[in-house]
């Protein structure tokens, strides 16, 4: 039992924190634990969680991706352009996901083949992708996307009373959990983050793994953008601004080490829920967004300090 607790401390800590936050907010607001609010909370969390799942893979390789918000905006804008041209919604969404895959692959190629530090590489592409979005949209929202139920279902639909984005989030979680914990690729991701040189000496093609990791993150970011566009029936050129910060926060709060090689996607889901619970609960309590930023920043700082102390 002691070994189990020790091996899963990075998850148990955030989980206990999530439960405590939920209980406190439940006492402070009568609306917090209602079914409608819980479903709404999970729907809000789904966007950040999808991006954070990809970010987990990136950070496990000791990398970072600052471009996810801009990737979200560009991918969703291009998808919206396809929809307004009359393309079938399902095909447009599939092409949009491939666009996200390609944008992420560009990051991976710059980092793996160009030997550019992930922070600098993705800082540059963050600016490039955002600029490309503004050029493509002329700085204006793309509206009137589709009357098709197929597209509207992605962001605003329900299945057995559960919001469809929440279902997408859990499907992605299950698939990525399996990939990370049960496949050779997942073990390679951990190995690269733990010691890249040793991983290369053992025969792991680190560059190829990194390219796929950033490609995955790009695709998930665009999926999150499509969900937002579907709900709003428009693609906003400013969509995704600062989303990279919430995604990184979810990963770090969930116990994944910024140094790479240590962490679990279960923790990321818990981290995303913690951020969602805080945002939702403080909104219900009519707390100023300014104070919300302070609270969120304090929690992130505490998570990083705990991560550092556990490494000693």
C-alpha cells in the first residue's frame, strides 16, 4: 500500500486538492454541485483538457509548446473557411485536423531537425500562426459556418444528456492513456524526457518521436478550436489567446515534471479539472477575474514548488 501511494503521489495530491476545492465551493455556492453546473463545468474543461493532453506528451519529452493557442486559431479559421465554401462538415473537420497535424509537425521539425530550443521555436511559430490567422480572416470573425447537425453536434450537441465535447474529451483521454502507458511509442516518450542521449544510444529515433509528439499536440489544439467554433457558429481570429498557459498549468498541476520523463495523463485530466473548478466556482461566487488570475497563479506556483521539492 505504501509503495502504491509513493508511486502515485503525483496524482493523489492533485486529486485530494480537487476534492477539497469541490467541497469548499459546494458549501459556498448552492449552484456549484447541481447537475447542470457540473455538466457545464466539464464542457468548459474539455477544451483545455484536449490541448493539455497533447502538452503532456510534449512536456514529458522535456519540451514546451507555446503555439497551441495560435494553432487552435489558425486551424479553426481554415476549417471555417472550408465550411463557408460549402464543403461537407465532416470532411472539413477531418481536413482541419490534418492541418493541425501539419502545423504541429512544423514545430517538431524545427525542434528536432533544426535543433532549435522548444521555447524559442514555438514562440516563433506562435507569432507566425497568429499572424497567418489575422491575414486569412482579415482580423474579422468567420460567421455562418453551417446549418448541418453534424458540425453543430461537435460543440453543442448531447449524447444521452452528456455534452458531446465531454465525450470527445474522454475518448481522447482513453486513447492517449493507452498510447502513453501501453505502447512502445509511450515508453519512448518517457525515455527521451528522462535522458535523451541514453535513449538515442538504445536505438530510439528521438527526432521522429518528437515530430509525432508535436504533431499530436497540433491536431488536438485544432480539435479544441473546432469545438469552440461549433458552439459559437463562428471562428474568431483571437481564439486561443493564452490557452497555452492554461494547458501548461493543467499539466504541471497534474504532477508532470517540467524537466521531462515523469508524469501521467491522468494527472493532467485532474489538473484541468482543478483549473475548471476554480474558474467555475469563483464565477458563481462573483469573484473578480483579476483575483481569479492571482488564485490560479498561486496554485501553479505551488505545484511547481512541490515538483521541485519532490525531485530533491
